[in-house]
């Protein structure tokens, strides 16, 4: 798999506050995330007004920022339901299908768009020619970002973000474009899709929450629910400090001090990069406000007990408040120190993460090792939520490295009880978006669904896999067929065999499938006559494949009861007549052995022996001629002697009826115990499995210890 390596396009996908965001879509523009977020958060209303070209004017000529209807933005405005909701519950009814790896652009642009945007087709053609050319995508997006057509830009952004969903910056650009040229509902849908694709992006959550606050500023419960959802999604991210800070500051600004204190208590329990800064601000918060204002009634009563009774004396009340503050800080200092220890033991791993965002450029080896060591550390600690968060962080930076997806899936499958929905979600991402060309992930996904009893889902995966393959892959065909066999859908097996034999486009694969089909017909359907017919069709139409198919015919004939003497002899005689000289000798030897074991007419046995000796004599003469030709070569007046070509299958003169092992090594191997019905040495061997290769960035992942790597029969 080839990927472009643009040097000047970086996408920060994890929301790191100290990472520069370089964007080649706007020439010369380089700003940091902290600068960008400060501008966004300083005046949310100004941002929405500046970015929106669809604003209306009221009767007085003043600009009116478009407000999103409550019903269209959030169908669950009831405060009781809003507070704890999942991201899926936010999703609008009509969303893009994100299972397709590379969505194609719309069939035709109308003539007016073509007239107004004459270069659009050129940019699309470049992308179509190489969908893995990241630079071509950025040029296309740069072009559409300057147009006024929401449908044109949306088409390009949708295609790009379906292929590269971890590019946080482009989700933001897409949403900003929709603010200028689209509708409020389209903006909301884009944010939701982006947050589903990369829920650990702190910056994307901040950008979304800024937008929500600017359009729903009077709905505190709704805004709080979105903050809670953001904290649940990425609050354990080591660099999530900005989101925590923004949440607690919003509560303080709205004079919800009790809620702010609850958030502070959450923050000091969470290992983050700026933990000390958070604790200092917590101490400042406690000292600036009266304890009765930020503590719950029960907490206040519990802490006040023993400090002193209420009194009207102002000095005494101040002393009680001071003691309460000291006790509040003392209790939280212990929690803070424990969390500091957690930060300390992770600091070396966090310092080793130099590129926490997604990019198509390879990750340095020392960073890959750091991710591996960090994951092993967290797995050893055993905190499930932290482990999953770290895996998701790793997959943003190392999305192109299949071994990390495999490691993640191994971990999830090792848990008890299984989180089936999570495993399915990870399989869907890796098999359909990030590594659709690695067959093993799709096969493992289907096997997982089958084990869970989701047979229709497994069938759907197989169908999608076969229909999307660009080149024939035998294991996929066999897995699909044997899946249907296991659920006793035998007619479907026949249909699939015939479909794949005809449509695989590769003669070698077609022969293997045909032999398997014949065995299936004979053994599973007990349709021996049809099995023989299937093999004979190949024998008569594909001369190059006849050696394997003929021996498959011998095998079938030997396995029937009674033995199909006629079909076995037909296969041997056809091979002796039509194959090359070495194969002829092998077939003649095995024919003689077969007749000796099962024939009832000695004359026929003697004829087979004479046939073998005649073939042997002809082969000897041909070898002598070839030896003379090859052994006398004159070059610079010197004779170069070349060793004669030997034919291992040549039998000795005469046939010893009392010592059948006097035949060639091939024959002897058969006679030493392969047994009746197994005239099937090399011709019956399965094709070799793909050679193991070290994991290479962006290439097919072969070495998967937990997966079915070998050829699946």
C-alpha cells in the first residue's frame, strides 16, 4: 500500500496543546492550538457571526445569528434525559454511511457547477487516480474550501474524512465551512460524525462546545450534558487539561459553585499533564469562596462537625470558615498526591510520545517501541478504562500499523465478559476503514460474529468482503463456503463454489476450487456422478491443470464403495497420454500399482508393466540426447562438461512382483503407508501460505499470532 508523504501537512488529532498545527491549505498560516482556542473561546458569539454567511437581518437592519431549533439539534431536551446520554443518542436520523472506505464522488456535476468551477474535475481526477495520495486530497480540499457550494465541498470532505477519519483539523474545517455555507443542522451533523470518528480529540470537543454555547447559551442543562459527554469520552486523555479547565470555568461563570467543586474533585483524581496547575487553582477557588457556597449540604455538615457551633460573632464565623477551608484542602491534598504518583510513573512514556496525532508519514521506531511498552504497562496495571483510552490514543498515531489493531483486538477478546459491541466497533474500523486490504481482519471479524451466533452479520461480512476484493484470495472463498456449510446451507455452498470458480479470474485458484467442489459434492451431498462430471469438464478444457485434477479424480474414485475402477483408469490413461514425460512416468507407475492392488486380470497388469518400461526407455533415449547436447560446449577452446539431467522417476528394468518397493522414490513413498484412496502426494498439496514478513508501515500485515494465518482449507 503506497502512501504519499507530504512534509508540510500535519494533522493534530489528539488535541495536544503544545503541538503546532501546520496547514498547507492556507499558505503561510501557522498557529498553535492554544492560540486558535483562545480566539475561539474569547467571544463565541463573534465567531459564529463571523463564520456564518447565512445570517438574516431583522427589521432594524441588524444581523441576527441563526439559532438552531431545539428539536432539530437535540431531540432529548428534557433535563432528566440530557444529563447522561451516549454519543449515538445525539446522532441525527440521516447520517453518512461510514463503512465504505473510499466513497466515490457524485456521478455528475451539473453544467452550472462545471461552468463556475472548471478546475474541480481536475482535482477529483487526481484523487481518483491514486486515492492514497494525501497531497492530492489536500489540494482538492483547499480548492473546495474556497467555493460557495455546500454540496460540492461536502462531497469532497465526506470522501476524505471517510478515508482519513482521524484528521481532526479537517473535521473542524468542514464544520466551519458548513457554518458559512450550510445549515445549522448540517453543522451539528458534521460535529457529531467527527466526534464519533475521533472521540479523543480534545480540540474538536472544545470547538464543538464553543459552538453549542454560542447557539444554546440559555440552556445550561443541555450544555452541561455535552461537557459531561466530552469528559466521559476524552477526560482520561493525558493532554485533556484544556477541556477540564473550560468546563470548571464555565460552571464558575454561571455561579454554579457546587458543580464546579464536583469537577475539581474529578480533576485531581485524573492523571493529566497539568495536574499541579489544576490543584493550585482548586486551592485558589476554595480560598476565594465561602465553603457553604461550594460544598453540598451533607459535606458541609460533616466537615463542620467538631469545628465549632454557629455563632453570630463575625470573627468566630471567619475562624470556622478558615478551619473548614484548611480541612477541605487537607483532604484533597492526599488525593492530589496519590494522583501525582500516577502521573510520575507515566511521565517517561508520555515524554516519549512525540507525535500523538495522525499522519500518513511513518512513525519513528523508538516511538513505536514507546507505544508498545506503554500499552504493556497499562495492561499490567489492569485499569480497563485507562487501557482502552491508551489503545485509542495509540491507534490515532499508529493507525497505519496493523499490529496495534491486532494487539487491541487480542486484549478485548481476552476480557470476561466480552464487550461485544466494542469488539465489533473496532473490527469495523480496522476492516473497512484503516486496513480494508488486509484480508485477515475481515475474516477474523466474520469468525467472531459466527462464534457469537450472529450468523446473518457474519454472512454480510463475507459478502461485502468478496464483492470488494480487487484480487482473488482463496482463503476468503473457502471461509465463506465453509461458513455456509457449517450452518447446513448446502445449496448456498454449491452456488458459491460455482460463482467463485467462474468469477475468481485466476486459473490456479479456479482449479483448487474445482477440486474442493468435487470433494464437497461427493462427501457432503453424496453426489458422486456430479463430482466426477465437474472434474472431467476441467480435464477437457484446461490442459495445464490436468495433473492435479486427474489425481483428484483418482482420489474420488478410490474413496467410493465399490471402487470406481473405470474413472481411476481413465485418469491414469489420460495422464499417460497427455502429460509431460516425467509426469507420464509417475502416472504409469501409479497405474501399475493400482492394477496390482485391485486388478483382477493379470494380462492387464502385464500390459501396464510393458507400458511403463516403454515409457522409461523413451525417456532414457531423450536424456542421452540431452546429455550430449549439454555436456559438449565449446567456449574459448575449452570443453565445459555439464552433469546429465537425472529423472528420479525412472524405474529399474523389469518389474519385481514380489518387491513393489523397487519402484522410484515417489512410488515407494506411496507404498509405505499413504493408504487406499490417497494417491495424493504433491498433486494434492494445498497452496503455500503467504510468506511471513516483518510488519511494515502501510503494507499488508501478515504476521498475526492470534489469527488464522495459514491457508484455510
